[in-house]
């Protein structure tokens, strides 16, 4: 009896120690991920995300399908529920939006909005591959990487950051594309995460997956698929803002070995959602609507040139160019990036026509190097360059004084025969920026549609607000 009691006590003590040790192991085995320094508040994250998401929803082909939306929301909410409570700020406003684009891509904005391309579903063999990328994107939100990037650039203010983030996404990064001579590069810099941030999102995403009942190794498989795709002629869009930190697949699998996969709270529905995509119109490509005409290695397209062009919408949306300008444009116009400018184009107003890239209906705002600090001289040089590169175009009315964003400007009227055979009218409006660069606002329309577009051109021009000073 005594012997038995003496044996039982060490056993009980040993069991207690083992249990405590195992408990410690479960808590400490996974990699500790610490958010970077951030001078923004979670409330400001939400503000930024909401403003940028509104722009994205206007520009992207969002899928309005109850079955797909319900699946994505269910999967996203299960990941949020599995997130570390100390990182999941109560003010965050999560949303999970499917987009009918064929590129393998997904992105999340500060404060919670997430967008997932159809191409991600098409590339995935199992549910965990899509959910894994969603967990990775959620980790960026939880760690507040977007505003942590903004914190590094202390001169940028929150009002400018919101539009810059949207600009970096819409059009595949036109903010970055026209950064020469201006401050448009902010948005792309904000959304292009460092390799350290990427590794943090990989590890935290793997941990969230496991708690939500998914095997983190599926995330590694998706990264392998993305890497395979990157060996083609066009790297997946996802990699442009999510660089590989190196040994990504290996360290995710190593992290998975440390984790226990929990029970899955939501039903699958993945196969049904994937099948549902097959019933939708074909997925579009970002290059169909936003690939730069002269600098992007392809021809930009908005609809089909030659088909009827709808009148400008009476509803307007606000677009921003980093810290340089903001402008209101008709809600049914599409933003397209260029070398140093952005176009806002009516449907069927930009694309290939008989082997040429043709822009028939819309506006362009941009920055160019001024030949002189004198506005008249700089404008003449700019207009001459336009005319010389478009043989069918000529000056139809000499420059006249105008106001652009409450500063002195010049307006010059051009006319000529376009590549489609129409007589077209082009308006060129210029003003000097504080750094000596020339800002221009250009309107393009066939003569037959000039009256239909005149009011919209005036409203767009009057809405321009330059903020370089």
C-alpha cells in the first residue's frame, strides 16, 4: 500500500509536468510573428481600405453571384474567427469579393476588404490552396502591413494614401507607371510588400489556416503553382506585389510541422463554387483593359473600337493621382495606365483598329517634362510634339487662356482625321507644376459625338484639383 502510494505520486507529478510541458510546447512551437511599427491607427486602416475598395469595385469586373459570394464569405469568416485576437481589431470591416479576372491574384486592403480573382480558383486543385492565399492576405491586414509601409514614408498624409493605394491596384499600377516627374509612385510603393512582410504573412497565414482546419501545406502547393506560372512569358500578377522571400515553400512546410490542424467549422462548398464559375461569362484579363499602350508591352483595350460608344454617365466617381491631383470622371469610364499619364475611356473607345492602337473617346491626364519655365513656350513644344506624331492632326484654334485648378493655363484645339476615318476633335489644356513640369489634360472625341461629350469634358476639366504645392 505504501509502496503503491509512493509510486503513484511521482506518476501523477510526472503527468502534471508533462502536461504543462506539452502545453508550453503547443503555445511556443509556432513562430512568433510581431507586427511592425505603425503610426497609423486601426481606424485609419479602415478608412483607407474603404476608400480604396470603393474605387476597386467601380473598376473591376466584380462577380454578383450569390453562391460564389456566399462561399467566399463563409471561407473568409472562418479565417477571421481563427485569427489571433490581439491582432484582430474590432473596428476592422471584412469583406470578401470575387472578381471575374483570369489572372492568379488576390489582394487585401487595409482594414479588411479582400478581392479574389477567378483565376485563383481555376488554378487551385483543392480548397486549401485558395483558402491559404486568403489567409496570407488576411495576415497582411492583421499585421497592418499597408500602413506600416506608409509609416516608413512619414511625409505622406492619410488623405493622399487612400487614393494612392487604389491607384496602385486599378490598372495594374498606373500610379507607379507615371511616377516620372511627379509623386504618383506612392501607391505602388505602399502595396508592394517587402520580403520580410511577405514571410510574416506566410507564417501567420499558415497558423491561421491550421486553426481554421486547413493544412498549411496546401498554401505551399499554391505557391509552387504560382512559381511555375512565373516561368512563362507573363509572371502572375500576384508575384509583382508579393515577392518570394526565398525558401518560401520549405519554411511554410516546416511551420506546418509545428502546428496542429483544428476542426473545420464551415462546410466545404468549394467544388460547387468552382463549378459555378463555369456558368459565368468568360473571365477577362487585366491586359484586356489596362495594359499600357506605349509602355506596357501591349495594346490597351476598353471594349471594341468601331462599336457604338455610350454617352457619359451622369453619375461621377473620384479618381486620384497620388499626391498630385484628383478628378471626377463619369462612372462608366475606365481608367487605363500609360507611360506618364492615365486615360479615362468610354466603353469601345480604346483598342486595336486595323493594326493600330486607337483612342477615340475619353480624356487623358498626365505629366511631361517642360521645355521651358514659360507656359506658352512649353505648351507650344508639347502641342507640336502631338501634331508631329499624329500626321492627320493640326491646330484648329490657337491657344487661349484657361484656368486649371485655379491656376493659369492654356487651352489649344486640334482637329484632324483619325485612324478610324472619322474627323476628330482634340483639346489640349496645360499648366505648369511647382517643380517646373507640365501638367496636361487632353480630350478626344469624333466630331459627330462632340456635342454628346462636351458637358462631360467640361465637368472633368473643372473638377481637376492639383495638390503639388
